[in-house]
């Protein structure tokens, strides 16, 4: 017996077999079980001796590693036993694992530094490391510098083993699995997440090892291994024990090989990598996810993985899916931030293109995202679009960015989401339209401004389409071209559209874009015309319009609707809502497009403080510009109140400077409009085809309002196409094209309203063309896809005059007579023939139409002298039960909460306070609007009344007000009888 040998040294020495028996201790190489129990009992009951036990084992490890490197088999066996003793101590002393940690991690570092090539030793070391990771609380990480350095070194060794290259496939897969097992132990350990400062250094080593296997695998194997991982839910690394207390956890045992087992395959390695990546995302919070993605980007840069686009897209989708639900928003947000960091590259890189496709993949995947700021995302994407356009108008990243903008509409999380995003897009689009594009002063024809507008238009259209269908590209092909303009063989079968519960983009928001119909660049005019047609098809409110079995649009018959809906529907058709006002503006701009001698927005390079947009323009890279000339002050559209009187909205819209410039440019276009078509008109043949495209969509999609707002414009346009004596060849060309447009529009109107006489008249006019039609065919258009700029078809040169083929176009007066005589038109509009004739033949000008689009008409104005608007609108309302002439025409105010409050406070000198005091909220003080996409009626505040000072009143007034509110005893003599009982009952619910 050694009297001076410490007890812990004796206990450790007793655990080893005799030196002569060490070579035959395999293949398990385990310490003596009884002596090991004595050692663990000693350490467990004397925590103060643990550091001494660890220091002694560290000495053993140093000596044995040195000898094992020289090829000593006894030293190698002794080293394996030392590692087994360390693992047993880590498991038994789990409560005091922090005391053993420095020595244990140091032993692992020494071992892996010297004999890392021995797979069996590495597997035993991985078992020790996994046991330590299982039971440590991570408190020492970040505090003990030496421990942190050793732990990083050990993790680095195992991470290198994950990507080890060995000639033998079986040995290579075993080595990689050992490394992945150790890495999985770290992922499930508190040591990774305890110190935020040390998280990135650790996760960078882990991610580099995992991406090596994930990105380099083909998609089929990735899907198969993911399915295997889901089926084997119970991880071999016991990750589910991480949530339990340390005393209940179990550490995984790692072996290099088990006799009788076949060697692991590459699929096993990939499955282990995917499982580790899944666990890493599951255990991370928002801050961890941000750092993790940063290391992913750095690792992809280092290993040059950006070229593997499909694998990167798969990785992004799974990263978002496997992240905890409340932290998923971090993934797309970090992708956008990375794109912004690289936006100034002179040439688009694989990294930028792949990041953009990864972003689109996330937004179009079925994985829901919460807490995602879609407005910030779309604002940043718009900034990227404008920046890339300023660098290169033909940058190949632009279509990818357009797809990303549109993909934001795939998931709708609140009803106003699409409208808010559309407001942001339209606001920036108007800014680019008015302020011009970067570097425009260097080369006015460089196309940057036009390309930026076209990109934003494509993104806006894709956004609206994606909100209505999951496959927002497959069902959108040729959707914007009306069937009447396409041949039967050119129309592919379209899948059904899934209508969402979102709120449609309102007319007051879309109104800001209508000036693009008269843009100076034909590519912009063409793209916007197709976008406008899609808006008419998808978004514009269609109050009561239905489709009959024959496919023609009809207004819902009055008798089929409730009295309140009848009154409001006809009132909307007559006085207009946001959609009607938008139609007024569309017809005005179409007229200007056909007859104007000047297009586009005039901008100069001189800057003016009045047009400084500061931060916004700085972020866009656009310099402020001022108008080149001021319009003389007169009664014009520019001096009219330019802010439409629609209900105010908190959404972003174009600023006052942009609106002022838009009004100025609208006035300049009006100044260039001529009453007659002449050779000076700039509209090309392609422009006339676009006019026909838009007018056709209006009459097919919103037939009633299309008639009320469009027929007067058609008559004015017909008058403008009349030739005078001595007209030159160019003028005759334009007049002929315009008459062909009008003839085809009359044909569309006749088909929509099932007017056989009008159809026959238009078809006879087209037949007389004898195949000499001048309008070019509409090119196929895929909504939401950025296409190359379309070339316009100009009129043939006017130098060589050719014999014109005579043809009899449709006489506008005859067509109008047939239209107003149509029973379908009279029933839908609620007007007789004479009333329709008076309305359609009223004087129409583009300036007046723009005023109608800006000014909100007064619903209470009389249609005729001493007449009621409702009575003049539809005499059929007189036959409806409980709707007398008196209930329609008299003005009676309802009783509100203010009346009750003032009656309780007391007011003197008034016998019937409810009849003279304004209520706080009255149903008659609001206009009732309804939408086919909304299940309920909505009250919109139309006016406000000034508050008056209350005075003292008698006590009997309280009972009187309560009776009128329906709270007290019913009063049969009440003067406040409801004009529309059904409506008021629904409102008081």
C-alpha cells in the first residue's frame, strides 16, 4: 500500500486493467466496473475532489496520447479506458458537471489534437463530449476563457470530421456520422445557447458542416431523407430529453462500428445532417435565427454554393418551415437585408439572384408567416428594383424581384393587406413617374424611368393576382385580353379562380395611376393598358353585376333586391362611387390618348426646394426636378381641389407635391387636346388597339356604369373623328382607325346588352371593311410577368397616298337610338328612353370628366326641377311595399346618443330636442355602401354638423328621448318613423 499516494489517484489507477491485459481488453476497452463504481461514488459524495480527479485524468490523457501516436497499442487501449472513465464521471456527477468541465474538455482537446485520425478514439471522444453537452448548463461558457477556447477547438475537430474526405466510402460515411453525432450533441446542449456572444462562433462551425451535405445533394434525395426523418420521429440522439431536468436526461452512446451491421450510406449521412439542422432551428429564438442565417450566407460564400439555386430554394423553404412559428418572419426579413447589403453591385451576381428566388419560394410556399411586416418587405423590394434599374435597365435580376413583390400576395393575413401593399407600390410608382428616373438628365432616352415603371406595374399586377389564387401564374395567362378580341384557338383553358376574403384595391388608390395611359413611352402605355384591364376584371367594385347563362353581364333586377339595396345601387349608378369616378377618369385619359398632340411628363434637371422629397428620393436614388413651365392661372383642372373627396385613409398615398405635378401634367394634356382628329395627334395604330382593349373591358366588366360614363365619351369621340373637307392623308388615317375602334366598341355594347339591332348594325359596318382592318392584333400578355418592351405599330407614311377602301362605319346617332330603346338597358339603368337619351347626349368633355373624377357629387341634388333623385332614377321603386314617395323624399334625422346625453343634462326652451339637435351617430347621416365581397353593409360618414352649446331643459325630455330611442314606452305619435325599416334594424344590431 502506498501511504503517501492520494486516494483519488489510487481510485483512478484501480480502474485500469493490468498493463499486460490492456492489449486484450478490446473490443470494448472498458474500465473495471467495480473500481469505476467506487471512483464515481467518491466523486459524487466529495464534489471538492472532482477537480483533482479531472486533473489526474488529464495527465493520463496527455501521456497516453503521446505514446499512442508513436504506435503503442497499450497506450491506445489505456486512452480509450480513460475516455470511458471521463464519460462515467460526467454522467454520475451531472449535478456538479461544472467542476469537471475544464478537465474533461481539455482531455478531449488533447486527444483530438494528437490522434484525430483514429476513428475508434474519435467515437469514444464523441461519446464523452455528447455526455458533457447533455448535462452542462452552459453557465461557464463565456466566463471561463480557457474552457471556451478548448470547447471551440473540440467542436472544430468534430465539424471537420463531418466533411472528412476518405477514399473508402464506408469509412468516410462512418467518420462523418461520428462528427455529426457530436455536432448534434452541441445543438441539443445549453452550451450553444447560454452565451449569445459565443453563439455565432459555434454555429458557424456547425452550419458549415451541415450545408456541405444539404446543398450538394439532389432534390429527390433531400425529399426522401426528409420523409425518413419525419417517420423516425424519436431521434437517436434523444433530443426530446433536452427539456427535462439534468437528472432525468440520458446521454447518447456513439460507436464507430457494430459487428454485423452494414456500413452507413450517403442517405444516412444526409438524414443525420437534416435532423441536426431541424433541431438547431427548433431550439433557436429570433436573435439566434438571425445570426444563424448570417453564418449560412457566409458559408455559402466560402463554399460557393450560390450557383445551386434549386437546393438553396429548398433550404430556404425548410428553414422557414422548421423554425418556430413565431420566429419564421426572421427568415425572409434577413434575406431582404442581405439583398440590400449587396444592391450596389455593378453586375448582378449568383448570390443576388439566388437570394431573390429563395425569398419568392418562402412567400409562395404553404408555410404561414406571422409577425411579418409586409409593408417593410415591399418597400425594400421596391428600393432594390429602382436601384438595379438605375445601374442597368436590363438587369436580369428585375424579373426575379417582380416575382418576389407579387409573391407577397400569396398569404393574406388581414383584409386590407393587398390594398396597403398596392398603396405603397402606387405611391412609389407615382413618384418615379413624376420625378423621373436616375441619370435621366444624362440621356433622356436611356429607358430607366420607363423600365422602373414597368417593373412596378408588373409587381402590382402580380400582387393582386397572387391574392386570389395559389397558382397565381398558371391561371393568369392572357387573362387581361377580353375574349371578344382574341381568336378561339388563342384562349387556353383557365382554371377556376379562388376568391379570397381580402378587400379589393379601391378606385381612389388606383386613380393615381391613370395618367400612365398617356405616358410618353409606348411600352409603359401598353403595359399599363393591360394592367388596367386586369384591374377592371379583378378588382373594380361590380355592384350587383351578374352573369347570365349566355355569358353576358347584367345588372341584378331591381325587384330581386331588398329596398335598401335597390335605393343604394341606383344611387351609386347615378351619383357614383370610387369605381364610377375612376371610370370617369379612364374615359378622359382615353380621349386624350386618342386626340392629344403631346404625351408624357415633362421634367427638367433643375432642382427646386418645393419638389424636394428628402429621405424618400434619397433612398430611391432620384433627384428632385421641377416642372418646366407654369400654367397660367385660370379655371381649370389644375386649380380644382386635387385631393379627391373620398374618405380619408391612413394608407400611404402620393404626397401633395406628386399630386400637384400630376394635376399640372393633366392640365397640359388637356391643353393639347384638339376637338378634331388631325395629323398632329400622336396616337399610333397600337394606341388605338389599346383604346379598344380598355373600352371593351369596361363594357364587359362594369356594363351599367360603363354605359352611364362611357357612351357620352363615345359620342364625343365620334364627333372628333368626322373629317372636314380637304383633310390630309394622315388625318384620314387616324379618323379611319378611330372609327374602326368605335364600330368594334358598339359591337361589344350590343353583345353585352343583347341588342340584336345594334349587333347587326356594327357587324354590317365591320363587314364592309372587306379585310382592310387597320388595327393590329393584341399581343399575348401574361399578367404579373415582366416582358420585353413592346414595339408600337405606327401609321404608314403619309408620303404616298393610296386609294382608300370605302366602308360604312356605324352611325353614332343610329346606334344611340337603338341602345336607348333596348329594354335591357332601360331596366338596368332604371331610366326610360327619354331620360337615357338626355343623359347620353349631354355635353361631354375630358376636362369635365376629370372634374367628375375629382369632385364627389352631392347625392341630394335634384335630377330635375322639383323632382326627387330616387323618383327620377327608378319609378319602379314607387311600387315597392312600405316605400312611399314621402319616405323617399322627406328629410328626417335620427336620434342618437348625444340626444340622450343632452336630455339627461337638461336643455331648456326646446320641446322636441331630438328634432333640432344633431346626434352623435345617425344612420341617416351616413351613406350605406356595400360590396359583393363583404357580407355586411358598412356605414360611411358623409358629413358632420357643428356642435352647439347645450342649455338647460325640462325633466320631461328624458322620457321623450328614451321613447324615440326605443328604450321607454312606445309612443304611437312619434314623428321619427324610419324611411327604410329593414336597413335601420340591421344597423342597430
